[in-house]
């Protein structure tokens, strides 16, 4: 019996193996593959919103040099004097003398400043300079308020005399509210009256008033916000409007200071465009000087198996009832040939889809799938690049 040459047999197997892969190389498709990874799609939900408030512009009613007793964004009572208008300028000189005098703080006032410092310490973050700025602004406003009260008391007798003479006119708050020393050409805008042009920031004209200004009788002395409830409005794409139409509340994050609030929400259509309306009873005072605010809608982000949109196949099949249904799938490429597996499509944007396996699907994280599913069919031999 002739001896079997093991070396020749091994060599033959090697040659057949090489020949098989050589044929596969030239006959199989060279298809780009991609790895299935865990991930999420974070939607870009940042907008510039238009602020709508219940506000009124209080006119000066007389001419003269203005002296404001209250700092910007002060709470006022009905009938409280906000500004005196002096037609001679003599009273203003007297007030400035009193303003330069030192102010002795009461124990209660010192306590209030201590509370401001404690609030700053609690909110301080080394990543943001905003907290330091707000401390400086709040402290300056509070000291200005104290000084204003002191000045009112010190010149009260002289002030009454000059009012009687007609050289000084006091402008008072017509109702309780938040007094602001700036106004713009969109004051009084409401949900029912805004238009597409209202969102043109370049057309916004803002005017500020301050002590020392010469005001005419028809000029605006200050703006008064009479309600803590306010709204933000922003245009939406039709797809996002569809996504948000059933939501009644949305969390809103303000870029200006990083704070977040919950807002009641609804969508309206105006002149063929969708708009999101956010209604709040919080934070009005903090942003009362801004007509436009950069915000982020904090929405749920979908996570799961993240793949390119080009990897997902859409098919129309019949279910057990004979109805046509749309199904989704990808082509597995772990074994050198394509294998179609069904998936559930959870979410997609312009580039990526979030999917999950269906039932006992063999699809797993780190599997390789065909990058462009339109280039292959089920069961094709592949040569990845």
C-alpha cells in the first residue's frame, strides 16, 4: 500500500483555500462596512426666543432734568415716586450733594447685604463669571435703593416747595410692578399681535433713560411690567412642531445664566409658520431687560444602537392579517456575506438612526453591518475594503 504524503495533502488544501479566496476576491463585492456602536442622538434644540410681557410705558408728562430715586428693575408700589423732573436744575444739584454724603447702614440693611454675599457663595461656580457679575449688580442696586430713600427724606421739604412752585414734577408709578429704565420698539407686543418681522433682531431699537437726562413731556420716563407671568415665542420647524404638539410642559434652559425652569407650552400657526409659545410665572424679573433670549429646550434624547441612515433598509411587508406594514432592517456582515436582520427604528436625524434588535435578532453592539444597504442583497459574498 503506497504511503500517503501528508505534506502534499496539506499543500493541496492550502492551494484550494487560497484559490477560493482569490476567486471570492474577484467575484465578491468590495463593500464598505461600519461598526454598530452604542450612542445617542442629541437634537439641536437651541433657539432665540422673543419675550412677551404685560408692560406699559409711563410718559414724563412734563419737561425737565431727570433724577431717578430707584435702580433698574425695582419693585414699586402704586403711587410711588420713581423720578423727579426739574426744569431749573437747582434741585438736581442739591440732590447730588446729598448723594455724595456718606450713608450709614442700619442693622437690617447690613443683614440684607450679608444675605446677598451668602447667596453668592452658595451659587458660585469657577466655570462661570455670571454669579460674580450678579452679586456686583445686586449689591449696587440695593445700595442705590438705600441712597434714594435717604435722598427723598433729606430733600422732602425743599421738594414739596418746588413742586408747589411748578419747577419740579414727580412721575409716579400708576400701578404696582417692576420698574425698568429701558424700553424698545416692541413694547406691548402680545401673542396675538406678533409677526414674522418681530423676530428681526436687527430692527430692535432700545432706549435707556437715567439720571441727568433731559426729558420732554411726551418722552417715556420708565417702563412698568405689571405681571410676573410672561411668555417666550420662537419659530419651529414643521418636524419639531409635530414632535412637540402633544407636550403641555417643556423644560427651558437660559443661556444667559444657565438656569432652567418649566414652562407650559403650546404651538400656534401664524402666516403658514409654526411657533412654540412658552408660558412662565418664574424668572421674569431676571430677564426683564432682554427682548430676545437664547434658550435651549431640554428634551429627551434617544439612545441605543447608533448607525448611519444609509445602513438602514426600509421594506414593505404583509403582516399576519394581510395588511401592509413598513419594516426596517440592516445587513449583518460578520461572516463574509450579507445577512438581513430586522430592527426597530427608534429615532433618526439627518445622518444617524437609533435602532434596537427585534425579538431574537442576532444584531449586537460591535457587529459589522453594510454601510450602504442599497448596494447589496441578502446572502451576497462580501469583501470589505
